[in-house]
């Protein structure tokens, strides 16, 4: 019988920091668009032209991307018109019917996933002279869900409609028809389920709310360094359609600053904004501060008020740049260049709000070197509050083969490396600024694109080890943000598709911590068998003396002791001695048959299970490869 001994020191407790269980959303892949934002239509503003490969003949080159022409018999002309557009630098879809021969001409999007329920939408339109249009929704087999006619006049007007879908379909069609002769311009179409939370899919919102995020980082990530915040404010249908310069694809900016702030308020979390350091300017960043925090008597504060939010948002946390040390980043530069440029941002933003917390870009959080941090801190000095690190344990694994057992022990054991990097980075910043802290604003299993290894129990064991490490080092940390909250990299905590959501193994692991009501953190000393990482695996170099059992001890808001214990052993049960033998405990365990197991829409095989027991003299049994929350009840 293998044993581990965890000696808890009941005195000298440290105050808990709830911000270490923070989250992160980014305009990357399907994190915000599709994953969170419940818009069914693509290219809803007709702003992207259809891309036609050279040599391919297309009968409708003037129909916007994602749309196709419908109707028949009538003589018509279709064009993308930049002179008549709601959005800045955008297009509208112009339709002209020259001769009505008892038909119609229209535009549609198909292959829409719809479920039984109510849907709401709208469309902006204007006409050369009065004209009639019809909006309809149906299934490809001809089943009509609803239709509504509108008379369109010479000025832009918003036409709203609603309909009910009576069955689930993956073949839904949304169509706009011009009835009769005339010319109309169409723009700003939208279609959403009625049951959303301010535009967020209902199931996704409920999963996020259940995690009780204390802080959410926005809008990136790498995307932040190519984002102009002004694109995402004001009338939603007048916002510009932009190419995502970092991740590819296009953003219609429907989810901007005000939507993000409404989301944070509804969830009950702190907002945290990463400004555009790479391609933006200090003036642009300062204007964003003023928009969020300025009074109505300021230029951008009055803009916010005009957009329906007279009261300032009081955004406290501001991240200045993202991974600027990396050659993949827009605006990549040296630490000295970063420090000098940072000071320009600091002065401009500080002038708008002296109370904000400044978070500077640190060096590579997967690298032990402190060179970047030292050089950046010499320039930032006392003009910053936290240095940001990103920690991705498998980011260099894509093209090499390793034994899965070796990968598992390296991944779960790499927490020891990150604890040492955190301690070294903390010492570095404190040399120049005795009040500064560290913020781990991105971390997770890694960036194995589409491998979905990030959704396994293995990933949850790594992340739980990180949370234990964060608890032990709470006094060094300002906040931590797991990447991502929804979809994004395959390691997103919540998987969302077509409005349906489920939690990954890491989601349920984080819930064990987030819902525990941690108020104080206790010191503890672990005595147990250890193992070594003997070869380089990805960016994980050899590490000596990794404990098979990792634990952190806390008190909850009722004064009860909580122990978070991870058994890293793949095969052996380990009994944990805590000094609570003879007492009743409630154990909530997250485990599965294999560490490669992960949840799916069809099968949830990694779910927490709770039980109560009286601790025997042998200690608390920890199953192999398990995460355990142990509540001492008596």
C-alpha cells in the first residue's frame, strides 16, 4: 500500500485570491463567433465578396459570400454596392427586377441548423421607390416555418420579424425575396433563437455562469494586436466587417466592448481588457480607457453614453500587449523596444484614469530565462502592477512521436517547472518594483491543433496541478486566465456547437475549485514518492523529484478545511494521510477509466462523483490518475 503524508499548518493562513480562477475569450476560430454569439447567419451584412478561383465560371459573382440567388422567371440584376451601405467600408446587396413574369428574385442562406422553438430576426432595407419584399424561413423539403411581407421605402429602415420552427433540421433556409419590379438594397440581416442571454447561446451562458468566472480576458490573445476597439461600438449593423489579420477569417464586430461589458455584468465577473499594442497606438488605447471609464463630459465617455451606457464601466485591469516577445506576434519587438513603447502607452492611459491596473507583457512563460523580464522591468519599473506570463505545456509537440506514458508524466509533472518559473519571475519583478505581481494570463495543456488531447482527463490533471500551484503561490499572483473559456483552441473549457454545450474534463475540474468558497490558503508539506522526467519532451526539459501526489489546503467561508489532492500515478492507488484520521470527510473525485478519456455530446464519461466517509487510520484513498476535493466535515 503506497502512502503520502500531507502535513497542514493551521496557522499563518494567506488570504485567498479568487482571480486565480479566471478565464479568457478571443476572436479565434469559433470561440466568440458561433461558440458564444448565437447569430445563425454568416456574412450577414453582405460585406464579403464571393471568392471565385481563377478559371471557374460562376453565374452569380455579385452575390455576397455565404449567400446564393433564388427565384426564377423574372428579369433581374444583382450587385454588391459600396455606395449604399450601412457599415463603414462595407457593401449592401442591390437587387433590381426589370420585368416581373409572375416570379421573384431573392437571396438565401441554407444548411442552417434550427431546432423546435421561436426565432427572431431583422433586416435593413431601402428602395429606389416603394417596393415589396418578403422574408421567409423553411426547410429544404419545402416545409414553411414562417414568412412576412414588408413595404420598403426610400430610406434605410429596420424590419423585424419572428417565426416558430416546429421540428429540428440541419437544412433550414433563410430567404429574402423581392416581389415585383423595382430596386432594393439589403443590409444588416440577422437571425437568432429567441432564447438567448443578450445574444449568448442559452446553454453556453448557463455553463459559463455555473463556473462563476471571477474575471474574463478580452479580446485576445494574438487577436488583440490587430483589433481596433472602435470597430466594435455603436449601432451593431453599422460596424465594419474586418479581416482577422492574425487568425484568418472575418469579424463583423457584433460582439464588441458594450456586449462584452453586458456579458461580464450578467455573469458577475471583472472585465480585463488587452489593448492593441502591436498595431495600435497609445492614443487609441487611451481612448478605449476613456470610453470605458470616462465621464459623460469626456469625448469618448459621451460616445459610450450615446451608445446607451451613461454610467462608466470602471474597467480596472488593462493588459498592454500580448506575447510581444514572439516573432508570430503582430508588433513583435525586443524587450528594450517593448519597454520604451510601453511607457508611451502607460502615460497616455494613466492620463485618462489614474486608478487602472497596468499589466505588462512578460517573456516566454515556458522558458526559464529571465532576460526579457529583466530588460522590460528596467524600463517599466514602478510604472506597472503585474507582469504577464503564458504557460502552454505541449506547444512544441506537433511533429514528434513520444510514448504516451512518458508524455503523461511529463505533462502532469511540468507543474513543478512552472512553479519554479513563477518564483523566478516574481523575484525578477520585485527587484525593480516591490509591489508588483505576476499574472498568468494564458495557460493550458497546449496548442496541439485539433488533436483534442486538450479535452482529456490528462489535461484536467495538468490544469488541476496548476490550480494547486496557484493556490500555494497566491501572494505572488494578481490573476490567472485559462485559455479558452469556449472552443477556441480544442482545449476550451466549454465545447459549444449549434447552441448546445458541454463541459470538458478541465471544466469539471475547475468547478471543484471555483465552487468551493475558498477564503484562506494554508501551508502544507507533502511527503511521498517521486519520479523524474529523464528526457526532453516538447518544451518540457528533464525535471527531478516530481511528487506523485500534489496537494493544496484551504479553508472555506465556513472555516472548514478543504484539501485538493491529485494522484498522478497512472496505475497505483495512494493513501493520503492528513492528520484528519477518524473524521468525516466529503470527497468529490474526478476520474475515468483512462487518462485519454474525454467528454462528448454523446457521452459524458469524465464527471465528478461525491461520497462521504470516515477516514481510516490508513488515510484517504486516492484513485490512480484522479483529482480529489476533500472537505473535512467534522
